[in-house]
C-alpha cells in the first residue's frame, strides 16, 4: 500500500507474526521501469502473552464432517484475502487512522498465544472487544463489502475492502445487515456483536489485513 502524494509518499507493508527476527530487504521498483533500489529493515523479537481457553470439544477435535467444512471455508477465505483493489489514479486513502468499530473492553490482543482445551493453536490474529450481543458494529474506514458468511470457527463474518490490499474482518456476529457489493462510509453501522463460531462469550473479533498479512488493528487506532 502506498499513501501520500506526488511530492512525498510512504509505502506501508504488513509483516506476518511468523516472520523470523533479523535483517531484511524491501525492493522498490519505479513505475517507469527505472532502476530499482533496496531498502533494509529489521524485524525485532517480541514475546507475546499466552491465554488458555476452554471451548466446546467439537471446535478443537473436529469430526470428519466439520474438518471437511473447515477446509472448504479455508479455501474460500483464501480467495477473499487475496483481494487487491487499485484506487483510481490520483486518489489516495485520506487516512489510515481507524475508529474502533465497537465500544468495549479489549479482551484479547493481537499476537496472544492461544491454547484451546490444552492444545496449542495459532497466535491470535486480531483484536477481541468484549460487548453485549446485539451491540452495533460500525465501519472503521470507508470500504466495500467483499464477503458475508457463517463459518465454522469465525461464526457470522463480514469482510470489508478499503483499497490497495487493506482489508478488515469482523467475526462472531449475531446479525449482518449488508450484502457483497455494498459500499460503506466510515461510521456506518453494518452488523451486530454476537457469540457465533468458536467463542467463550459474546464479543467482536476485529482483524486487519495488509497485503495478505494479518496485522495488529491497534496500529491503526488512536493511542
């Protein structure tokens, strides 16, 4: 993703949680085919906390039928996450600053190491916000709805496309009031908090993806 104008621009790149700490190089190529250049960067080490949760056994030790469903949904979601929409020439995102989509206490943070029923699973890839079932959820930025579904792990889910590879995801919803193709403005209510999918109680799971990489939503919110 590139933000800025003709005078000054900034490239914003998502780095996955699985990235190995150390030095790396970013290749920048000019649109006119001119000489490319390498920009060095460093991935530091970070120790995330661990969380032990007790959930329904069927959401940890999957039956053959549930495993098949999960694999179908995983393949579908991979296509959704590959969405990349170019903004019109001369148009840039006005800001990467996002409003928090629902009021409430942050119950789980990005990167948290999850253990379900004693079995380690992948780190938490978003932000959980505790809120009552039925609490309205609003769009943090303007965007287009690119997926609406009910999934095994994520429950009721909506994906928004904000342009240039910046996507956002909202899970465990009790109600979804949009369809694929709907266009939302920042602050528009479009779904409601619930407790669907693999959960221990009602909350919103909010994820932010940049260039097919889940990144910490807190990076985009006011301090």
